[in-house]
């Protein structure tokens, strides 16, 4: 658009290529923090991992299993069935399958399946812990059909990233070990969760065996079944917004829907609230609601009672009164902005009927935290070229309107692929108050997970660029004005996206674990007051017939002067200035 406006300079601009005009507009109009004197120079602080598994095969790491998750059967649908394609182990496929498992289920414990969100832990006094975080588990083993015996929970994780800028040549372990400090099972003892057809949660119908009926001290002597623990058949939980110690919002993608919990115990505090549909032009709610094939509203109560309806299909969802959304497209980004406001990002439109509406981005909603309710459409979040999905989102410290958004594609994958397309992920900044005419949020992207500087070689491999590559990176936390933490959802039992074997990748086991990286910028790029959107309008063209002598171009303008051979400088030049640089540096020229 800026290049188009610059073309209004008519004759003087006619000889300039559009690419140069675009570059000039960006340099002068300012879409980057460097315009305000801030640098995007950064460095890797460290990496950490969390296994949470008992006994996997070659190449994997093993970690302690929290007591409340031990002795509980899970993974019934991951049982071995020979060499059929449905449940191949990595050895069955010689590690060639991206979705292979190290071993077949069921397991006599609840393994860690990676985390879909991360929040700073807040105690009863409102104090925020420096290195303890509430992490939200994913739904289990990938979908509603195979995760009906996976208990949903929050895991209080302690992370440490020791770092000293190589002072005195100090170095630290390549991998820091994350520690679980407690588990909060998501449970609904008061029976708040119900579907419109009267459907109840999974444990009301079937549990895998007697281990789910065994009293657990951590549940006050109740069992998983009697405490009404939620499972991956009930919800595919992806987002978590912590309001305070005893109140949080969970975001699901099977409807998609939201429901409130006591963040200190995991107890459900109210009914789920389904996502409204909108008029794509006005953004107004239109009286309809979203659904997906994983939604229990499409199952008969008789089939649910016998566990025969673990998932429906798109045709059934299309024939219903609801608007079909993708079964993996819910609230990866759920952000508490303070003042009882939560911002919710639909993950993607792929696999959804929304994709056919031609909307310029994914939907973003304003949500009242307590009592929980959708209040209005906030805008569309547009993706970078090649991206498909929201990975997570987090507010900038001290800001009531700025949000950092991690977006991703399905890449990279397959070691033999000649082109990986756009690497995932990028972190981009939006401001809820900065939108274009089409209701899309203006963006400024400042980080690429596939191009992280490691000048201090904290991972000790002699390589000074680090790539945080994983299907998928679903955790983002802006730790302070300088630093962020990113983490993975491992999609247990494993995601071997490049088809690697342990002999090729010494750290392959850690990639199967949940892992995190911490990255810091030298400048406060996440400060609420940073000039992420200094001036989105194009520079004005000068009325002067030429730029005149050096430094005479009006500040904030772009002056164009064309000198023919023998009438001035010996080559054509373009002169310009920027409004935020010292006068002595304001005059710039670019050789054409």
C-alpha cells in the first residue's frame, strides 16, 4: 500500500522499481523497532526439558512421574496392533514416521504429553513466582477419539536457566532439568459441564479400569471417577489465562469453548461457554455458534453411554444447527489483559467452514473473565506468508493493549525435503488499538525461532545459531521487557518430524520431551512504551521541485531529485529523511 501511494509522485517516480519504493517506504515509514533506536540483537540464555515418562525406548529420556499421575491407566487406544498403520512404533517404521511412538500403550501411569500454554504462577497473596509456572497439558494423544482416558491437568513447573555471559569462562549444563512441583487435575465435582443435548463428561460413562476408581490422597480421598476428572474426550485444552490464584479460564478446541476453573485446585467453577459466530463484514454476533466433529453435541446419549461415539464427522457437524469449525482450531492464544478482560485467538481457519468466507485473518474476541462471557469481536489477526496457526500469545509487561503472538506453519519437517517453506515460528507484536481498515491488527514481527543467536554457545556445540524446531511450539511467555520463554507440545508418544534415528541425533530424546528455551534481547523490545507502531501512515511527498542542497529536505518527508548527466551528481540519486534521527543524520541518499 505504501508503494502504491508513493507512485502518486508520477513522473519523478516513474523510473523507480516498485521494490525500491517499497524498501524506501519501510525505511522511512518505520515498521521496525530499530527506527526508535532499539536493537533486535539477542542471545540464547539456555534450554530445559521435562520428560515425565517412565520407560521409553532407545534415544528417549526418563523422568519422575508425579504421584497423583502414577498407577493410573492411560493410552488404551494406543495399544499395539501389529504393524498396522494406525499405531506404528518408531521401530516399526525405522523412525521414518513423524508420528511414531516409542512404545505402544496402554501405560500404568499418565505420561507427560507436552504443554499447550504457560503462565506465571501466582500465589494466594498475588505474588508472582520468579521461576515457577503453571503449564497446561494438551488433550493426551492427539484427538478426542484416542484420548478418552487421558486426565487433563495443570502442572506447576519449576524452570531454571543459569547464565553468566561466559564470565570467567563459566559454563552450565547443556540441558537444564525442569521439575514438577505439583499437579492440579481439572475436575468437575459440582457437575457444571454439560452439553446442549444433555451429554455428561467421559467418566460418567466409562473409565479404562479400576485404577480410575482408586482413592487418591491428592484428591482428598476421592478417585478420578468420583472427583469427575475431565479427559481428552471432553475437551482438547489449548489455552489458559490466569486471572488470579483461584480463578483462571481454560480454552478448548473441540467446540471450541471456554470454561472457568479454580487455578489453585483445578476445580471447574462454572459451565462452558461456546464460541459465537460473527458476521464477517460487521463483526457482530449472528446468533449461531461454532462446533467441530469432536463436539459431544453430535453424539446420541446411548452411544456416549457405551463409549461408541468417541468422535463424529464433518458431515454430521455440517448438518447441525452449528457452524462447523476445524477440530484443531481453538484457543491456542488466551490472554489476560487485566481489568477483567481476556483476549481469545481462534487458532486457525484450516479445516473449517470459516476458511471459505475469505476473512483476512483469524478471529480475535473480547471476553469478560468473570462472569465468563464473550462480549465482542476484537478484530482479525493476519498471518505472515506461509503461516497457518496461532501457537500462543502473551501480554507485554505493564500493557493493557499490546500482545506478543507466536504464529507457526507446519514446517520444518522431513530431512529429505528440498525446501521447508516458512520456518515456524515467529513472534509478532500487535496493539488492540491499532487496526487497518479491514479490521486486521497491525503487526510488527521481531523474532524467528529458527534463527536464534547463540553468541555465548550455551548449548556447547560450537554453533552460534540455534533453531527451536518442533511440531509444535505452543507455549510463549514474555518474561520481562527483554526476555521470552518458548516451549513445546510434544504430541506424545513422540513427534519425529524429520524421520531421524538416534544415531543421527544425539539429543533426539530431548526433542521427544517437553522443552523450553529462554531468549533475551539487549534492548527492551517488549516494553509497553516501545515504539512498535510509531507512524503507520506513509511519508508525505515534498512540494519542492527538488531536494536542494544537502540537509534541506523537510524532516518527515521524502524528497525526490533526478539529476541528469552533466547537471549535477554523475548518477541519479534519491534523497530522503526520517523523522526520528538527529538532524545531522537526517539527509540520506540511495544510489539508484
